[in-house]
């Protein structure tokens, strides 16, 4: 993977807050970056452009309760129309 200048800032932001959005034009590496950051921490990836992944969130509280870390925080990273968000 090409080293991304923003990766360190993204990781620091995820340490401070529950959600971070990666927004940019198509084909610039947002998904690659999201997966690279997620590889270094407990995470779950959802593609919200996928009908199957959207269906998993039909009851979001139940879904998130099944995917919590040791501190009871949900572990989610996802994609919707080129926008990414993470939840620790």
C-alpha cells in the first residue's frame, strides 16, 4: 500500500472520538486506508452500499451490542457512497 500522509492523523482522531469520516473522490484509496487502519485494531467492516450489510443494521442496537469491545463500545467501520465512518 502507498503510505498515506493522513493515516497517522486518522489513527489519532480515532483515539479521541468515536467516529471519523473519510470523504473524497472515487478511486483515491479511502477503502484501502480504512482497511489498513482497521487491521491495527479490533474492527468490523460494513459496506453500506451492500444490501446484505444494510440489512444487518435493521435493528442497530442489537447488532452493535453483539460487536462490542471489552469496554462495551461498538466496533464498526463502514462505507456509504464513498464516506467512511468508524465507531470504537
